[in-house]
């Protein structure tokens, strides 16, 4: 070491010891994450790899592309993917339209009132998803509460088809997904400095103008985060479309279940899962590219 | 200095209370056209509330506010046409510097070419020419302050409000910006209301200072008069350093204990008064009698070296004390007797100021 000859020899041994301390500290830190990392590896990465592997082999063990070939050749599969994305996009859109005003309202309340509201928003999580879904079935069916009240009040004369179709599925899914978009939206709105809105008003912006030009752009990160969470959860949803769709809304997850339960066809089910995963990743890539572009033009404004 | 378009402001009987607490208590204030007026007061005095009432963000309970001849008390903030510099600058983080400054122009439907020209001119004015494309997060505190100023000036408002705009800056930059704001004001001649709790800032920048205490106007005057002739003890204590001695006035003659005190102005009504003594106004004098001086004798209790000056506490006996400042030069330091030693101080008659007894 040249430096040790130039400077007094004091402290070089300490340097080594300090370096070691730093290393130990870093490993200790990492060890805190180890259990979770291990769990993810065992319960997520390994099964996914296994899934991919299965999709390329027949039951007899011969390598094959038949599972993917079938996905392309049979139009029913294209329809299933189309339904899955349609339901997911519609649910996300409706959640955004319903959740944004709610989150805005909550962000304008005092901390106490906002916390109370937050508890109300999270209330549905206290009961099981299955129970809530069946509750909707009871409410929405031909002789259910909604139809009988609607007809008694004279709002409509024939029972509306509210369940066992797309409408029922969407009602159920929006109900379940709403908190997932309200939470991040509320979080990002809380962090928006109120003086920014005041500044906009001071500079001559009407309330509508200051919302569009200042508040909305600043709440976009929360909106995209929430929308992505909802969208991804929707893609793999099983219970609600199964119960409220009445067999007319077949999403990828339902098809995977029938492939395994009814036909014991692991290869076909795996291929479906793999394609869904891939297409989700591609979509996410496009979405993040788009939002990045949006924020860049936002700065250029 | 008033430019032709500057507006005066009449604040009349404006009150605002939160529950039982009166934050503003029937405030009357007349700001002249083109004036730089500072609202000065301790925190919680209501000065910021008054500014927010003027800006339209806080709705007062009663009163009247005129910009020129126009009543604005019920007018929405966006219709008041005020430039405002916020304490935290409130720059829009999703727009760059030019976007922030162009914001009020876009709302006023100024065309693109004029907007670009005026944005650049505003940036030049605050010495940030060529910074238009920078993001807000790339700027230092001082630069943000200038951008906020440019944004408040670019649409040529006839009144500008500033809410402690320099409080986040370090001392040197703050003093630089004080002079720069003052220079800008002299150039533009816009009516300006400036809020601060920093008395030195207020004295440096203002044409007039309105001292606010407990929601009322304690005094409104020029910096020189506020400092030299405070109306009451609150103003005297809040601005500058001062000691107070109890004096009595009878038959137009003022006495401290048994000594007659000569005053510059006519002595007030008979009764108890307070004599205000600023540390820099008293000086050490020898035993010889001197004309035009009121004399006080005491003992030196302590001395503290403060760089430019030496601060000396003098005990007059009977619980009265005076503080004295001596320049920390060789001559100044040499003139001070040893601790515990007797000392005689002189206060010139012209500087002798009496205040009413009640606070």
C-alpha cells in the first residue's frame, strides 16, 4: 500500500476491521429478508418453472408443442382471453371512476374523519370474499332484493338480468376491487401540498382549471398504481366470475380449473397459465412505457 | 415610486375568529398605492391570517376590503388578480420553470409568442435567464424563491403579497434577496404587502411597517419612527432591544426617582410613564456635567463579547437595569471600567422617549 507509507501508519488495521463490520451489518440486514425470499422462491418461482416445464410435455412424457398449438387453433381460447381482458379493463375503469371522487373526498377531510372513512372502506375485508360474492347472488337474482324492490317501487316491470352474466360479474368484482384503488389514490392525494391548489387559484385558475392542471396530474402516480393493482388482481380472478357469471363469463382461471378438475389435463392448464402470465407482463411493460411518456409530456407542459 | 397602475388597499374593521379565539380583531389598515408595507408580528399574531384574507383563501367574519375602489371581500381568490409568493414557494412540481411562470399567462389566454417572451423577460428580471427548461427539483432554495417571484410578477398584478418568502433561506442569501426584492420593488412600483416575523428584515425592506399583536394593529409607521418612537411597550420590546425605567410625570416635569429627566418632545399627561433606553443610544460619560444629556449611575454587572460589539449589563439599583453596547474597537473596549466598578451613562435628550405605562 502506497498510502500507508505516505500517511502515518495509524488506523490501517482499523480500516480493515471497520470494513468487516460494515459487511457483517449488511449480511445481518439481508438475513431479515431471507425467510420471505425463501418462501417466494419455494412457493412461487419453483411452481412457475414447473408449470412452464409441464406445458411442453405430454402426459406420457414426450416433448410437444401441442398445448400451445391448441391455444392458437381453437377459437374458444381466444374468446376466453378476450373475456378475461375485457372484464379486467372494465372493472379497472369503473373502479377508477368510482374510487377517484371517494379518495378525493377523503383527502379533503380532517385526519380523524379520513381515518374513520378509511375504516369504512376497508370494512368489506372483514368478511370472506366467497360470502360477499354469494351475498351479491342473493341480492341480484330474479327474485332477489334488488329486483323485487325495483319492481315494487315501479322503477321497472320485468326482473332485470342482473346476475349470471357480465353485469353481475362486474358488480361483484368492482365491489371487491374498489378498496385496492382507493388506498393508493388516497395516499398520493394526501401528499399533494394544499398550497399548490391555492397557488393555482391565486394565479387565476378556477377550481375546475386548478383540478385539471394541478391536482389531477399530481395524483396520477396513485391512480396508475391503484389501477395496475386492480387490473392484475382481476386477470387471475376466479370466485366472483364463477359464481356471478353463471357459466357465461368464462375467464382464464375458470378454464384452467376445468382443464384440471374435469379433464386432468395439466399440460393444457399450464400452457394457459404461461400465456396469461406472459401477456400480463407484456401489457405491464406497455403500460409503464406509456405512463413514463405521459409524465415526460407533463413536465414539458 | 408608485407606478401609474398601482392600487391602494383599504382594510376596514376586518374580523376573523376561530371559535372563541379572535385571530383578527377589527383591523383597520390603509396601504398606499405603490408602497412596500410589511406586516410584522410574533407568530400567532394574525399577520398571516390577514394576508390570507387579502388573498381570498381565508373568509373573514366581517369587514370590508377595497382594492382601489373595488370591494373584494367576497371575491374568489382567482378573481383578485394578486401576485403571491408563498412561504414554501408552492411551485408546481410537474411543470418545469418556464411552465410554472407561463401558468398565469396561459390562464389569461396570452398567445404562445407573447407568453415565451414574457416568461423569458421575467426570468431575466430575477436573474435566472436561460433556466426555463430546468425542472423544479433541480433548483436550489434561492433559485426556487426567484422562480416563485417571477411567477408572481409575470402577469403584472397590481398588488403583490409575500408570505415570509425568505424564511427558508440561509442568512447570507436572505440578506442578498432582501436587497434584491427592494430593488425590484423600486423598479416596478407595485403595491406590496410582505409578512415577516424578522424585525431586521422589516426594517431593511419596508416603506412602512404595520406591527400586529394579538389580532390588532399595534402601530403603523415608517421603520425609523417605529424604532425610535414606538407607541407602546409591545412595539418597543418587539423591535430592537430596550430597557425600561419607571418614571413619574407631574406638572409637565418627568422624574426618575428624584432626578429630573429632560425629554425631546413635550412630556405627556401627569402620571406614571416608562422611559425606553436602547443599548446603542446610551454612552459612557465621565463625571463632568454635560449639556443635553440625561445621566444615570450604576455598576457594571456583566459583559459579553459579541464580535462587533461588547454588551454590558448595568445595575442601577432597586431592580432597574440598563444594557449598553460599546463598539468592540480598542478605544471602545478601553473606555469600559472593570466589573463591579461605578459607571455613569448619558442618554441624549433627543433620544429620550417616554411610553405610556400600560403595555
